[in-house]
C-alpha cells in the first residue's frame, strides 16, 4: 500500500492591509485598495502592494505619515446620523470652496469620519458617518442589499405606465436600473406630486436619472431611509446625533459584524459634544414629503413607519443575501 502524499496548507499571517486600514477608520476598503495601488501606503518603510498582509508589529504609514497601531484605534466604531441641507457637498475639501457635510460634524478623537454613501449637492436628508471603514464598506456594498428610500417631488404628468416602467426597469447610461418600490405620497397636485421611491444601489444621481428617463423632472429630493435607519422629525436639517451603543450593535449585526464597545468618553469630552449638538444652525425647512400630526411631524414612508430604528424579532443578516431577491428591511425603534 502506497503512502499518499499529504499536502499541508500554511495559513496566511496577518490581515489584508486594506481591511486593517478600513477598520482603523482611514477610509473605506475600496478607497484603501485604490490608495495602495497608487503607492500611497507604506509598510515598514516599503511601498505596499495590493494583497500585503500586516499584523500588530508592522509599522504602517499613509503618504509618509505613520499611523497609530494601538488596540484602541483598531476598535473604533462610532456612527453619526446627519440631516444634510441643500447646498452641501459630500467631500472633505471642495476646490470651489462650497460648504461640505464635514463642516458641521465634530472631529473624532481617533480615526476620521467616513461618509456611508453620498448625496448630491441638491439632495437633502439622511446621511451617515462612521469611524469604521469595514462597516462603511459593507453598508455600501451591493451584496448586503441596503435599500435607500427617497421622498421625491416630480414635475410632470406621471402615469401608471411610467410607474410600471420604473418598477420593471429602464436602461440608463451606466446600465439597467429600477425602483423596487414606488408609492404616491400626500401633497402636491397636478404637475407637482410627491412619491416615495426605493432603490437598492447608490449609483450617481440614480433616482433623478430614473425619473428623467420618463420625461419628468425631479424638483425636490430627500433621502428618508438607509437600510434600517430612518430619518425622524426630531433631527432638523443641519443637525446631527451620535448613535447609541445598542443602535450601533444592531446596525453592525445587519452586515455580519460583531459588536464593538463604544470608546469611553471623559466628562469634559461629553460636555463638549453636547455643546456642539446644541449649537445653533441656520434655520432650514421642516422637510419634504411630511404631514403634520397633532404633536409631531411624521414622514409618510411607503411603510408608514416613522421610527429611526425599529427592532423586530428576526435574526440579523450575518451573510450577504443569496440571489437577486430583495432582502427584508429591519426597522429599529428608539429605546
């Protein structure tokens, strides 16, 4: 009897560089992959390549500037919810000198804020930021099917045939696209009507281009939901708030990430954060597609669900959903 040759596989040492950089909050994983390809990242004083693995003993630098590698910086996962006003761009430094979404939010003690998706300069509403690039990457990745809901005011005669076309799918310049749901909302008459539309991707100006394919014009556009996170009337335009531990944990489990404890904050730091949250901002309109109730404004979403978070009994998605079937949406209520 001949002995069979046994092949042993040696497990790779460390983690992929782009994943470590994302977890440290330097940027999203996709962005880090691009930086590595551009030669902007060094490991142990050598230019890194895509596929480089690192551990806690390796010295990492970006654009020649060393990064801290202590455990505290590796485990930062904070999330901000921001109600973006009209006229702000989703970039850190605008060459035209326009206001950016980073102007109002506080600077994190460790890492930096990464915007989870983008909104056009003329689009308002829900925008999220996190210090965890891996969380940002998963929330934006199509495989996790984080649907986005928008309140849209269109100018033009909208027919049932148009709505059917938009739900079945149309061909845009960058490929086929469609709304997974469209509901008429109260408000507007004749050529100015409100709708709530849901898309599964975050392509550039996708909502506007879909409507324009039917020869109607979007005159107002506001994002009211991203995955399980809803924008509520308590968060006025230009204001932000930080998610609580339980909210961040639920959001993390939605994309298969283990919970990480929020960093402890000193009393002085808490007071400074509260002052920043109370800071007066320029008054902005109360928002689009909303109806006035007896005591508060309630967004008329397609599900009639005004909550920012709506907890249910289902198990969170730990893996990307299979196939093209639309994933169910978890709604988490404030505690």
